[in-house]
C-alpha cells in the first residue's frame, strides 16, 4: 500500500510557540521493513524516525541533523539522519527485542544513556550537543535534549498503529512537536505540553482523516479545547517537505569507503571474492565491485 506522508509546520499565535505535525506512515513502514524490526523494536524505531521528520522543519536548505541515542539496555543504539528536504534514514542496532525483554527497564537499561545531535552543512559541523537520556524513552529523551541543550522548551508526541502484515507493517504513524519561540507564554506552553502527552492525543495522531481537519483537531486537543474554529489568528501554518525514508548512499560513496584499504588489503579482498560487496547500514542496499573499479 502506498502512503502519502506529509508535514505541516506553523505557530500557535496565542502563546507564540511553533509546532510541527507529520504523517509518517510510509516512512516508518519502509524503515521497519528494511531493518526487519519486530513490533517492540518497531515501535521504538517509529518514534525515532518520526522525531527525525518533525525536526527537519527546523533546518535550513542544505542543513542536516544526525541524531544518536545510546542506551545501556537491550535496544542499545538508534541513529537517525534527516535533512531539510525531510529525507530520513535510520538504523536500530537491535531490531529483534520481543524475545529479549520483558519490561521498559530491559529495553532501555537501569542507568542513563545519552542522546547526541549534530547539526551540519556540507560536512561542516554547525553545532552539536549531548545530554543524558533522562526518561528512558527515545521520543521523550529527544524533547529533553532540545529543552536542555538548545534551551528551547520542546515536547514531542508520536504514535504508531500496526498491521498484521510483515510487508506492510504500519497502519498509521505520526507525530507532533511543540517548541517555545521568543516571548513564548511558558505557563500556557506547559499546559500544551502536558496535553500532547496524553493517551487521547496519541490516539488522535493515528486516526484517519484529511490533513487539515486532523491538524485542527490536534491543535484543539493541544489547547485543551473541544474544538477550534479555523481562524488564522489562532494558527498560522503551511506544508513543508514530505517525509520519506530516502537514503543518499551511492556506488561512488561506497567505493570511496573501500578506497581507504591499501593495495595489499584490496588484493586480499578480491582473492576471497571476485566481486566483493558492501552493504549500506541505513538502507541495506548492496553494492558489488570488481577489480576494474580500482587501480592496484
């Protein structure tokens, strides 16, 4: 099934806070299939990929975020890369958790891990930060990072609903982010933060409805209202780039990775196989090489 993922970004004018809402069903489904993630790992990976989609709206053209979660528990590590075009790719180190864990503590570990985020442009680091994983939850820990490291009060809410089909595992997935802007009403923002963390808000994220109708329903739930009139004085918003699990690996990049080997190492590699292969860890695509691709 083909899903049309989308992203809407805007501001709550009444409290001066930005928001981002993303439908990530297709993105998450592809990531889970590529990495063969079971439902336990899949739910964690879905949250991390959706966080990646949401923060893409904070980037300028040419910029990229690299997010890395490290936990002492069984999940170990999660990596998500995203650019301003909302091209997302990710890795979950342990995609099979169902038979290895029996509690949240097993998944994330008893001690704090860390989350680090690097913002870069054309390979140049613009800024980077690292915080402890205060909540033992990938989505909540991302909010903690931006609130502490970037000093911007931030909250994320994500949700995923699964299908009983390994080739089409996600019925619906999405997420919502709210973040303080200059002169934000922080008292009111705290109410919004609490509201988007409620189970009812997560249920709304995976309801099927037209994009703008869903946006207004989510905005009302965030504000703690039964409904909001479609009034531009309350919200201003537009559509951003559509999320997608899209990897930027290529034959040339993989060849460059192999080129770090010296002539002896290359000769030994081709002795083992006439067409050695490298697999991209993000998208699992395999690239094969022959001797004519190298000079040695």
